[in-house]
C-alpha cells in the first residue's frame, strides 16, 4: 500500500495550482473491463492504457476528451525482450490495441529542431478542429508517445518541448519568456524515474 513514489506525490499534491495525477488506481479498476493496459513484453503502457490515463486526467481537470474505440492488433516483442535478449519468445495477441478516435480533424506539424530522443520529436502540432480550444505544452518521457494521438485530437495546439530530464529545469524560464502562455503544462514522468 505504500509505494516509493507516494513521498513525492504527497509533496507535489500540496503545491497550489498543480494537479498531480497518478493513474495506478484507475488502471486497477479498468483492468477488469478494458483488458491489458501495458504490453506483456514492454515496460510501457499500450495505446489503451495511455487513453485510460489521458481520459481520467481530463476528467480530473474538468474536461471532456475524444471518444475512442479500440480493436485488437497483432503484438510484437517489446523492450523487455530486447533487454533480456530472449530468442523466439512466444507472444500473445492480447496486449496491442489500435485506437479509432471518433472526431474529425487535420493536423499540421512543425518541427522545432532536429532533436529526437526517447521522448520523440520536439515539435508543435496544430489541430484544425480541436475538442478544446487550448494550447498545451508537454514535457515528458517515452510514455508520451502513446499519448500523442489523444493530445493532438483534443487540443488546438500541442507543443512537445522535450524530455523532462532536459527541459524541466528550464520550464519556469520558458513560461516566463513566452509571449503566449499555454493553457496547460503537462509533465509526463514514469514512476520509476522518481
């Protein structure tokens, strides 16, 4: 019942105007009805797990996001197989989901530089028909990748600033110097990095 990250969550939860969301409880409740929310052979959440976290965060913030349906897809070996160097590991097709977002829109992508890391590309994505007419800045890690379709379907403008390890210490300066402030700053940080 006591996790290492609880110490940090308690401290962060005491900061005014900061919403802290830990999806663990929601995952435990959703597991029964939604199926696997993480890949069997990977340390990351799958597309369905990312949506459960994203949707529940929006609810916590008082927003409504896109409607999404999922269909099963064939799976492939994840980072745990690569790390352990397993050969011919038997895979099951029950952990990989193809999301279908029930919302029409077009996206325009603008790369802000050539940097690509475990976070992904640093870029700005503009939505022609957003659900929420808001600008969001995202500082994250590799868990951000599966959230991108939902972020981009929901918000008018999504700025992917880079990995939290590189960008978090500069975030307050970036906010102070920005001519147009974001409506929301989203920091995505996997529990094991605390």
